[in-house]
């Protein structure tokens, strides 16, 4: 992935930093936009990371991110079934913390948080939440109705746009 990013970013004024997010420290009040795709549910101390992002954003800067929806992460660790999942059990939703998911032949460690936890962490870091989306399926994006109807049963992702208060 690092090599693919290097190939994509072959342009002036671009820089690729390869480090763990927990170790990253960017310049203060520098960025206008930070985008994170499906990462925050892997971060144990999301409060510390949000504080770092907030510090690096210029006044009025925005954070746009997606993460696995908390109703999904609340179901990890429960007995699974073979084939495509047809039913989802939300369990221990208010018991936050580590969840293990069998994925691609291994075990992925994720951190379950409620929507309230995420919202509160953003507010405590100084962000103002501007928009929340729950990845509602759009029937025009599906080739077959069966897959669309299956995806309409539960939100897979949570998307949030937050702004650094001026």
C-alpha cells in the first residue's frame, strides 16, 4: 500500500508519511482537511488521536471519516454461521472495548464504541459534528435486488463530518 501511495503521489508538494497513527505528530494548524477511511475502529485510544488531528487542523478545518458502524462491531465475537450473513445480533452494545473478528483467515482486533462515545470524543476534542450518515444503500448501485434488500437490513458503516471550531 505504501508503494501504491508513492506511485499515486508523484507530484510537487506531496509527502508520504508511513507511521502508526498513534506515533504520528503533524504540524500545528496546518491541514484544511483530514480524511480517514475505515481506520478509527482499529485505534485503541481514539481520544488521543482525535486530539492530534484537531491540533493539526487549521481554523475551520474538517475531519471526514468512516468506520464500521457500532451495530456491526457490537456483534463481533458471537458464534457465526457459514456463507453470507443473513441475520445480525446486536449484543453487549454498551460494553465498549476490544472485539475480535475472524477475517481473511485471521483475527482482527477492533474497538467497539457506541455512537454516543464517538460523538462525545469528537466534542471533547473540540470538534463540531456537522453531518452523520449511516451508509443507507441506494438501489441504483446494486446489480440485483436480493443484495440490495440484504444490505437494507443493517448499516455497515458510519460516516461523520466534523469541523474545527474557529
